[in-house]
C-alpha cells in the first residue's frame, strides 16, 4: 500500500476514533433527553460503519507491518 494512502487511512482512523469518543461523551450527560440519546446513538452507529471501511483497513495494514 502506498505510504500516502497509509497516512490518509491513519488520519481518517484517528478522526473516526475521535467521533466515536465524542459521541460516547455526549451520550452520558444527555441521558433522559430523547433527542440527544437518539442522535448520539446515530453518531456511534455511523462511526462503527466508517470503521468497517477505513479503520479496519488501517489496523490490518498496521498489524501486517505495512506489507502488501
């Protein structure tokens, strides 16, 4: 895999992880507020879907030591 692509994947993975963390943080103080609970859950689900396409690929590449 090209080093530029690897760097892009890692950057996107970092951002996805941050989205997931922030959505989780919203979920706690938003308990009891239906619109916050619902939208925080949607954000968590979206981050999960993004992981399948981006973060998982970056993790697999890192685990393989960057080999093709």
